[in-house]
């Protein structure tokens, strides 16, 4: 039983993240009542079948009525619309947060629309998979993972503490960050890897002298790891690219320069340069494992094998 209680939590969007939150909130008794809102009635029906909430509606406006915590779990490009939909029915004093992968754009979209009577605290759980939709979620998704909050200056500290307590109850560790810094850090550690994966899988797909069957047959290599990331939700990642444009372009420029340097080393047979880079980078992997942040590899695999029957190995 958790000591953090919200009378009513409204989840706007019930895909991978929204449904994982629904599951952990219910399992750990974090809220008395879970209201689920989804744009599509098909998704809502599925959420109902999975018993993810206490009430279900296609109207975000209705879901947030009387909620003391509202969590927006939609692709970042839909943030402004959701903020417009909910602003008139939000309870004064409610905490409104989100889980979007980009933060500056979400703040720009939501902040001007939300009433001053609520506490708006943007957030981002650094936890996920390539799956999407209400079936893909699981209660343990946030265990041992970081959640980054990017509060706006002047936000009520009690509300931030309450939201921090919520994420702790979900199993996460919580960090605070400036939204601009968040977007730069996430551009390199999350957004660029996905873009590179989409690109390499696309290149292989277009490569006409290698047949599709060969790509599949011999993919028990690095390529296979890229295909997992490249299977991620296209709407979500389109929105991430469009809404973290500046930071992603900055990181892509650096990446391209470094790739050119690598290309030159291969062309001119500069083995020392290649060895030095490859030797330096293998230590990064070791640091991640030592910091216990490789949980997605064994844990997600185990979970998937035991419960959902989807997904496979991870990058
Ligand atoms: N998938 C992941 O690994 C992670 C995703 N995130 C962020 O979480 C948010 C949700 O992602 P997922 O749950 O993975 O996506 P999902 O595709 O599984 O679910 C998205 C939900 O939003 C709803 N939705 C889609 N477009 C909408 C619109 N225009 N208006 C209202 N509702 C709409 C869908 O019906 C669905 O219920 C995104 O902002 C994403 O950047 C954050 C951390 C990890
Ligand atoms: O599946 C993976 O490897 C991920 O990287 C999941 C993920 C996707 C988007 C985020 O904003 C945070 C985590």
C-alpha cells in the first residue's frame, strides 16, 4: 500500500505509458479513482476490457473533472489541443503533468492555455519500449528508472514534492532539470539513436542488390538491434522530431561531423584512430551497466516473455 494517495487521477491517452501508469496506480493503490480518456472509442473499449480504470470517456474535458492529478500521455504534438480541451474543467489546485519526450515545446503548447489555478509541472519518465497501445503497458515499466521533472520557476514546491512522491510510488527515481537542458540531453541519448535506427533500417530496405529475405535471414547482428528501435510508434517519433527540432539538428550536425571523421579513417586505413574510438566507446557501455541502467535488457525481456508475449531482445 502506497502512502501517496490522490482521490482521482485522470489519464489522458491510454497507450503504452498511460496504460502502464494505470496498472501501477491500481496495483500500488496510488489513487482512489482512475479516469481514462482516449480520443478513439476503439482504444477506450480495449482499456475497458483490460480493466485499466474506473471510468472511461472519449472526452478529456469530462475525465479531468474533480481530478487532483491529471497526466497527459499523448504524442507531444497533441499537447496544445489537450490543454485547450481540459482547461475549463480542471479543478483549482489540481496538479497537471505530462510524460512527453520533449519538454520546451510541451510547455509552450500547454502553459498559455492552462488556468493559473492549477499546478502545471512537466515530466518525462525515461522508461519505455518500442511497443504502443493499451495492451503494451505493464506496471513495472517505471521501476528503477529515472523520471525527469522540468518545473517552471515559481511553481509551488509542495505540488512538486507531491508529484515527486507520485513517481517514487510508481518505482521511479526523480531528477529535476531545466527544460532546454532536458531537450539537449534527450536529443543525444534518445532521439538521435531512434533517428539513426529509422535511417539505417530504411537504407537496408531501399538497398536493392540485397534482397529483403537476406536482410531478415542474416539480421542476427547489429542490424537486428536497430530494427527494434525502428519499430517504434511513427506518430510519437514524428512529433518528437518536429518538437525538438533545434536540439536534434544540433546533435545531427555533430554526429555527421564525427561520422565523416570515421569515414576518413576507414578510407585512409587509420587503424589507430578506429581502435582508439572503439576502445573509448566500449567503456560507456560498462558505465551504463555499472550504474544499473541496463534494466531494459533483461527485465523487459523477462516481462514480455511472461505476460504479454510481444517484443524480443533490446538494444
Ligand atoms: N513509448 C515510449 O517508450 C515513451 C513515450 N513517452 C511519451 O509518452 C507519450 C505517450 O506515448 P506512448 O504511450 O508510447 O504512445 P501510444 O501511441 O502508446 O499512446 C498514445 C495515446 O495517445 C492518444 N492520442 C494519439 N494522438 C492523440 C491526439 N491527437 N489527441 C489525443 N489523444 C491522442 C492515443 O489514442 C493513445 O491513447 C508521448 O508523448 C511520448 O513521447 C515517454 C517515455 C517513453
Ligand atoms: O525503447 C527504448 O529503447 C526507448 O528508448 C524507450 C523510450 C522512448 C522515448 C522516451 O522518451 C523514453 C524512452
